[in-house]
C-alpha cells in the first residue's frame, strides 16, 4: 500500500477533547488550543466534518492498546527487551505485543522500526469504518433526494413540478440571491415524502440527518456541496446546539427579571419605580423615555450621536456611536435620574433591548435597581401612559 504521508501529530485523544469542547459550545479556535493543536487545525477539523464529530467521544475500550502503552512498548523495544519482557512490563499478552510490533511497525527504508506515533496512526486507520454512505450506494435514492433539494422536480410529461410554497418574510439567514430555497424541499420534507410516495419500497428510506451529513461532511461523495444554498438557512456547516444556546442576552440573569421586582412597583402606590423605553426614528435617531407610573411624570432622554459618529469607520465589537448604544443610554439615564432625590430612584423596568446591556454599571452609578420584562412581552410591566395619553412604548411621533 502506498504511504499517504507523514502520520498526523494529533492523536485520537486530541480529537476527542476537541469535539467534546465543541459540544459544550466552545469555538473551534479555542477548542483547538485546549486540546493542544493549532487554531488552523481546529478550523480544518470543524469544516471537514461539517460541524459534526468525526469520531466516537466514548473512551477507548481496555482491550485496545492506548498511545501511552505504545510509547512504553517503543521505549522497551529500543532498550533491547524481548517480546515476553515487554508483555510482562506492560501487562499485556505476549501475542498482543508480537502482533503490535509486526503489524504497526514503520516500514520506510525496508526496515521494521517500531514508533509509537506511526503505530497509533496505523491503528486509527484500520479502525475507520469503510461503510459507504447510503445516498452514495443507492443511486435512485440519491437522485430522488438531489432533485428535491435542488428544486428540479419534473413530472412524467416533462413539466416542472413546483416546490413547497415557502413564504419569504425577509428574516431568513443565508444567501438569498435567487431565493433557491423557496423552490426546494427541506430534508425533513424529503424524508417524510418518501414514506408517502413509496410506501412499499423499504430501500427508499433515509433520515433528514443523513441528508444534512451528505451536504455538510466533505468526502461523503453523495450530494453536491453547493446544494447547501438550497437549504432554508443556506449554511454549509452545522452549528452545535450548545453554541446557539450560548448566544443571546448574556447580561440577563434571573435576578433582574420582572418577577423579582418589588410588589409596590406593580400597584403604583409608591413613587420612584420608573418604566422606560427606546423610540427609534429615521436616520439612526433615537430618544429614550422614562415614565413614573404613580405621578405620570415623564422625562425624555436625548440620545445624540457620540463623538466620531458618521466621521470614522465602524470598529468591530466597538461601542455603538449612533447614540442608542448601551453606553450612550446608560449615560443618558444616569444624567437624568441623578437630578432626582434618592427616594424617587427606586427601580427601573425596561424591555430586553440590547441598549440596557450595561445595566449593572448603571446600578453602581445611580443605585437604581433595573428589571427587565419577560421575553416577547414588553407590556408585562403594565404599560404606563404619558400625559399625552399614549403608551410610552408607542409614541405617535418619531424623533428627528
């Protein structure tokens, strides 16, 4: 067999630690550093496998030699120990050591020389499953899936069969240059339709996960990789669930939700419990509102553009300079609320907008407790009315 090149430096343990970190939501770069390989290697592993683990994450069975045992065998072999002596020291059968020295030895230069890294590479190569992908082995099933993923379905008379009626609402992710996914079938639809159209043909069965793997994993050879543009998301890589769960509003904790707000704030009997909102207008303009429900007293927060807005290029992950970012809103609230006496600065209720991401610093600066409404329920804090008779969150006039 022709040698495919130098054995890889990364061992099975490295890959297992890498994919375990990915399952916890860690980025591919950080997972690579954590398992002892470079960031470029971690990115390549993630892309080659489409974001899915390439090996089993379970620990290696005790019946197989580990890399540490192979290193010990290599050291004892270099010291001139015999097979039975090595077996006694390692705690394995002499026949196991004999097969290991003959079957996994390096053969370059026509000399049998045992090295731990080469032996581990041979063992990992033999452990790979030579199983052919289902779509690659069943040409009829592959053509059925590929035509529907691409939206190229034709009837017996040659007329094109329209794909699913997908309503585009302008919020889909991925590439939408020609809206190919609006004419295509999703993997879930294809897997379910097979049972309806071909109920008696058990060979025409496939799960939607197998279709995703055929699109995502390089080297499967079943579906063209560019067909991933026909998916609803348009992504060519899977996103681990733990990574998506880690997204969102990290500044929200159970202690700052509206359920923890004092009861006196709900009945509006005690002044000093404010409710605020952000109103957006044209040209990136914004204005904030602070309403005191007990007295209906309203304060407007001026949110002009910060220094550098419109004059310099945007900085990645830098502060929002349009005047409605977390830093600008925090400073505007602090400037206005500090003009009031301490007994009128009890709490502030806001929706879960990103403009309040620095609420912890606001509490330190002003002593004002900040609470957030429930998700998708901006009116859960009993919307207050301004003196004009309109809800604070639905002002009829946008700022200019």
